[in-house]
């Protein structure tokens, strides 16, 4: 069972984005053996408070050793070349632990109002094309491109570095990228949209789909829609306490109900619940209801119980995030 | 206190010598790894440098449609690199290059605000407009934007970012909705409502750096620049450049104190002058002749790849082919016309040449040279381009920094935590507080 953790959650957050705070979260999640910690940029309690999570995961590279680090870059207003270049760097700097959450939209359309308006169908088609272009750019340097042949003065082998000559409906990108292939080949691409269009996009372009559903019975239909290839995770909001009654009273104190599928109860109860859910999908993306509290409870109380079952390994098994997710490393699409 | 030098280090995969990756001391497989950058950043911080700088390119370097295999890669994505080294340093400024031609202001304002928050006020942005025509082809454009338009867009881009950075009053938090105001920025290029998604960056704005000596580039520097990276080979030229920038600032109502001019400087050090010259020779010998031929062809646009290396440089053909040769090309051709020069000779000259000033000598000679430029108004500091990382940077820190400190022209320790503190730049005031 794949296990990831998403931020932000309710509760107390620092008044301004703080590396120390994010570092603590990441180290806690790594201690719990989560496959990845995912940042979509939201750092505050609610509302439009967002940072750029890409420099954040770069900053976290040195503070962690094994956990995957995911950051969202919205597809709507980003250039594929810039996305490919950012991840080509971050995947190297994290030694193969990066993930790209290819989100639809930033929720801040008014910051891009100078861009020509786009019909909904075009938005989705453009999104699919931009992921395809990013993958082509990542693949433009084959794995054997960097040869470091000092005696003959050959740093790279130009014969296995390819212009991509992409000419599509929305983008024309010549390439190649000016960076070697990411360590993972392609960092895993995560998506989170379960609309009909989102599922079609995931089927075509995603390595991992995180499904925010209201009812676990929806998972079977989602699996059919996306096919066998992408890993399917279900999003689960989690609020824990020593007893069920205590958990319920904590939930009440929150003031707002937990969104989507949620679990309110004891760490032992959670393990049983996760075991059941994991028969319906490949894993769970946990949303600690109150980050500071519930992430610690998850790691200290629930994870040891999970590790006692066969659901989670005792330690990280893979070196890269792809390996931990059980995803094969893709060959370059330009390789002969 | 006498005026103080400001020092930056310009990181590069391998080093600034074009053949650095072949140097016996270079572990070339490290140049895409985190530790390579961390080690260099830690040297710089130990040496009390003002900043760590990463340049950018948005296309691969090519010869006849193929990547040039004899040279190392460009820098990795600059923001990612500086952000990664920011988390293992505490004072070093972090300057990343980003193009205003191929990005969106709302995204870039958020990127640098994030970096400034995470690093505790150490972010700087080298604002570039991306010169290379080939970059346009990677961004769905048939050709690059015309230069004056690129700079107009850049000015508007930066104005928009400033409006976003100022959208939160200083000290306002997410709970103070009345102290957060959407700037509703409008120009012919951008329509951005805002506000920024986070509190005002610790430095107000990241330090704005400019690099590029053209007319519109100088005006842009005088308008928005707080530091300038520039290529200056001669003290008299550097003095004229600095005076020109200052005059342009005064015309705009800015004080010349508000900018730090830092020419690039590539040091090759030795215990004696002879030793340093030997080391220069050692570096030059590392370059494959085909690299020099590629550089010659790039410079003249005249294709030399099929010419035998030991043939004379065909100066007449080159002049006939390209009547609009630049200054460096013309001076090389004149030299070849005065005395016989083969293509191999010309290629050797090319790999020794630098856009930036190089200095070959002892640490004391270099310290004197730098102090002279400072005292005689040639610069406010230098952006150091070591030929090889991290070793040659370590050498500079161990040998030149103490010599500068002894001369009283460089700090012995940091006096504040932010990049603005190091550079002696004021923090932009932001919007007046409406707190009651």
C-alpha cells in the first residue's frame, strides 16, 4: 500500500512561510516512512494563501534523505520548457525523490487575465499536450547522453541528445532540454482531478492519480476510467485521538467538517480502515486534519501498527520515489 | 571606514574555464549533485561572500543542430539550485536568474517571495530578458521579441512584481485582511489582480540585479537595478561604465548609492607569478581544439568545421561572408592579418579568451588589483568566476579573502542576516500601515 501525506490541514500555522516548519513536517513524515510528502503551496489555515512549492522542495532536499517530495505546478499558465527544466534540476538535487503534481489551474485566474481566454475543452487539451511536451523534454537526453570521457574531451554524446521538434495544437517546442535526463527518467506525475475530463487526462498522462472522493464506492469506476497504468490513491482526511469519543470531540472543536472521505477515531481503528480501503485502490493520500497534531499521531501511533501488518514495509525499500511507488523507470521515448 | 568590496560567486557546472570538467581535480559526475553546490556555497559563506549567483540559459548550446559534446552542461535551473543551498547556509545571499520574456509576473513574484521567506531574507533576482534567438523556439515563438520591446515588457513585469510584493503591508498576517490589498496591476502587457499569496517578503523585495551593457539594458539597470553584474576588462572602461550608470540613475531621481556594480573576475592563482601562468597554460591545454573552432564559428557565423586545423585562418572569406562582425571578431582578424595564424592558433586564442576579465597572478597581486578598482571608482565589488569548482573557490577564500581583509577593504564577518544588509541597500518601504 502506497502512503503519501498532503499538507496543509487545519490548526496553527506560522504567520509566514517558514523553512523550519516545513522541515519539521517533512522529517516527521520521513520518520513515518511515508512514500512522499506533497505540497500544493497552501500554507495557511484557509483561503488564498499560497507559496510556490517548487523552491520549497528544493530547499527540503538537504533536510531529508528518503522521502519523496512533491510540488504542484499548475498547467494553465506554465511553459513546458520551464517545468521540465525545474524538475530536471530538482530530481537531481533530491537524488531521484521529486514528484510533479500537475494541477489544473491555480485558482488565481485573475492574475493571468492578460492571457487569451480559453474554452474549457481547450484547457484540458492544452493540459494533456503540456504534460506530453514535458515528458519529451525529459527524454530528450537519453540515459547514456552524459559520458564524461575526459581523455577524448567528450562530455556528452550528441548522437543521443535529441531535438524534440514538437509542433502541436498549443505548443511548438524544438528542444532538446539543456539539462540531462532526470535521475528517475521522468519524475512521477501526480494528478488530482476526478471530473470526467480529469480522469481522461490521468489515463493519458498521469503516473499517480489521487482521488478526492466522497464515497469509496466511486473508486471502482475511477479505476475503469483511468485504466491499469496509473497508481490510484484515495484521499483520506484523518483525525485521531486515544478514544473514539475523544476523536469525535476534537472533530467538533474544529468547527468545520472534514472534506471528502474522512476518518475520525483511534490509531488502531485507522489501521483497520486503511486495510479495508487498500483493497479498493493502490494506496492512500492522508490529510492530517490538524497538521501539527495528527501528523505526529499518525507517525507515532498508526504507522507502527501498520508496519506490524504486511501493509507497509518497515523501511524504505527503494532508492528513488519511483521505486518506492513501484513504478518502472521509463526508457527515453527517443531511445532506438 | 573605507569603502568595502562586495563579493559574489558565480557558480557553474565544472567551472568557468570552458574545459574545467576535464581537469584532473574535477569529479565531473558530481556537477548535477546537491553536494557539489553545497560545498561551493559553504566555501563562499566561510569567505563571507555577499552572494551566490546562478546564471541561466533556456536552450542547449549547439553546433549545426546538435548539442556541443565537448563542453559541460549549462547551469541547472537557478531557483532550484539557490533554494537548495539556502537551506544549508545562514547568511549567503542567493541570486537566481529568471527571464521576464518567458515567464508570468504572478508566478515569479510568488517564486522569489517564497525564496525570500524560506531563506530569511537572502533572495536576489537577476532580471534578464533572454538574448538567445534559439530560446524562442523552446517557447512556441517563431522568433525572439525585438530588444526594445523585451525591455518594455521587463519593466512592466518588474513593476507588477513590486506591486504584488507590496500588496501586504509590512507585518500583516493572513488574519489582517484589511491590510492586504489587491494591487489590480494593469499595463499593455499584464493584467494581474493579486494580491500575493503570502506576507510581504522579509526584504520587502528581493534584491533586483541586472546584467547586460546595451543601451536599453543600462537604462533598465538605472531604473530598477540594485546590483549589476557586468563584463569589464579595463579599469578605464569600468570607470566610464560606472559613471554612466550613476548619471542615468541621477536623471531618474535615484541615488547612485542604491546600486552596487560588480564586474565579473576570473582568477587563476599561483604562489608566484610564474606558477599562476603555468596553471593558466594547464587549463588552456585541456580544451579540445574543436571547442575553439565552434567558438570561432559562433562569433563570426562563418562555418569553419570542415577546414583543416593547420590551414591559415581565412580572414578574407570571413570578412566577405559577414560584413557586420563584432569588435572581438575584428580584433582577432586584424591580428591574423598582421602575422600568420592558423585556425588551430585562433581556436587556442578563443578558448583562452573570456567575456569576463581574467586575472593571472598571486593572491596579493589580485587583492591589490581588486582594491585598486574599488578605490579608483571602477567597481563596488566583483562577481568571482573561479575556473574550477569547488577547489579554486576554496583557494580564493583561503588566500585572497584574508589579503583583502588585511587591506581593510572586505568584511571580516557579516553584520546582518539579509542580502540587503550585506550589500548596504535600503529595504523598500512598502505601503504605509493602515493599522489602527
